[in-house]
């Protein structure tokens, strides 16, 4: 699928881990349709373990029984997704999400269910069985559900084609495929096979690869096989993880473009980790959330909300609906870090990008522990004539100037659109 701008949506993992249910998905879809769709948010993604009846939290139940059809393919657990009864799968839920003007996605694990291999169930469209196509030495280090599929085996291609045929029948628009991005080149051939099966299924679907960190030396492979791929392991609400993301984004910035997006992972904002506490909220300060949204946007990462949408507070909703920041995510081109240095006793980071609609984006981050008040000469951006500049978060303007004047609290960010005066 040709994703011309980074995908934007909601994913159930940060809130509910392995245990999301249909009613929760519907409520979040309804909220998105009412409050976020007009800003470009459109994907509703059901994360891991939707085939497991006993999932209760972020934790995985090892070697647990999964719901599976007669052709070795996982299907939704009916006790958690009641509309799937009668062999309907995710079709009714996808149809409901589509009725709201949104798109529907699911998480899958690379490979074939272990229980299919142990029971030697058939592969649709072939004379082969799960046991004959499995690569039993290829297993996930953190989840026990699957064996890898050996692309060299007869029946392997038919298995993946049958999977994506099923997902197309359900009306799926987005696939988050796990245990496939950071183990390359060991599983490289399986990624290629999976990607080819998706592209041949007759329905356009975004393909997202997890977990990270992805391998920079395989960037061209990711571009050829997927639409987005994780550049980090699971990202949570810790300043250390956000601080480290600056380096990751600097490395990957040159690989963002229409149809292929390095992914800095989900936005852990608002109410998250609901299996730990129904009232648990992000540990990020508002300044750190602003830094995260600003970095993700100029870097042009996909934007996937991790918090429970129905519990969004006013500040978080404003963070997620700032049209100018979201426009930067869509319109920035050639984004890159200009410098990273100590200034006035704190660490400042400068990023720039060309705006496809005209002008220049300039973003300054205070990654240090002290407040900063500084000026940046526009000559550093190779802009030599006076300009007008508008700060995208506050709306404040600087007219006919040759420099940006910036005051930042620790861990905060300022983002400017610079236009000829």
C-alpha cells in the first residue's frame, strides 16, 4: 500500500496489553470518529493475543490454547470478540469501524501456531500440513505461540496466502507483524514471503514491522517489503527512552518518504497500562509529551496513540490535535539534525526540514536539565534574508527577523515555521 504520509491511529497495547476486548475497541473507535478523525487519525488496531480466550493483562500465558480454524489460522476468541461467532472472524468489527469512516488493523505474529504444528492441521490451498512447513528452530524469544515458517518448504507460500486472503475477507486495513524486524537476516526470507502474500491478497493493507530496533543496514529491504518498521524496542513513558530516541531518529531520518516510514513506536500519552491501575496515566510531563510529539512529527514517524481515548484529558487532546504540528508530520521533507550542543549550561538540539507547502521548519529541543533562553541565527540554516517565524505550539510570531529567540523549560521543545518576511 502506498502510504503517502505517515499512518496515524490508535493501538490497544499500551492500555490493555494482551487483554483488549471488542467493547473497548468499539468505544475507542467511536471516540476517534467523533473527536480525532477530522485531524487525520484513522486506524484502530487490535494488538497481540486476540486469539487467546484467557488473556488478562500485559503478561503472556506461555503455551496457552489459542482459537484456530481448521486450516492452521488463528481466529478471534469469541468470549472477547463476540461478533466473531459463527466463523465471522473480525469481519463484523471491521465493518463497524469502517462505518465510522475509520480503518481497522490487527496484530499478528510471524509464523504458524505451534498448536497447528503439534496437531498437524492442513494448510488451505495445498496438500501440505503445518508440520511440513514449520521451521521449529525459529521461535520468538518472548512469546510461545508460534514457530517460524520455512519459505523453502512446499506449502509455505500457500499458508501465508491463505492468511492474507482471510484478513482481506475480514476487511483488515493494517497489519502489525511482530517478531520480524530485529532478527534479520535470520528471518529475512520469511519477511519477503509474507510481504508478497500480503501484496497479492487483493486488498490494500499497511504492513508494520515489530519489534525494534530495526537494522539500519537492512533499510532498503524494509522499504521494499513494508510501510513502517520499528526503530526501537517497546517505547514507554520514561525520559531516558525519549532522550535516546534523538540518536535513533538522527540515524534513520534519511529513510523516511512516501510509502516507507521508520517508526519511533507508539505515543504513551493519557491513560495507559490499564491492567495495572484503571487510573494510571503517563509519567511524561507535559513538556516531555510536547518534545515527543515534536520529534515524532519532524522526523515523520507514524503516530499511534497508546492511551485509552475515552479518558483523554483536555491537555492531551490539545497535544494530539494541534493542526500545525500534525501538518509538519505530513509536510516536512529532508528532515535532519543540524547540531546538538551544550548552550548556556544545557543541551540543545536543532532539527530542520523543508515544508512541502513552502518555507522551512526549525525545531529546537532542550534535552538538558536547566531552563534555556537562547537565540539562533538563521544563517545557521542558510537563510540570509529577514523572515517571519511562527511557533507552532504557542502561535507566537517573530516578524522581520534574522534569528529565532527561544525560551525553553527542561525537556521541552519549540517548533517554528519560517517564511519570507
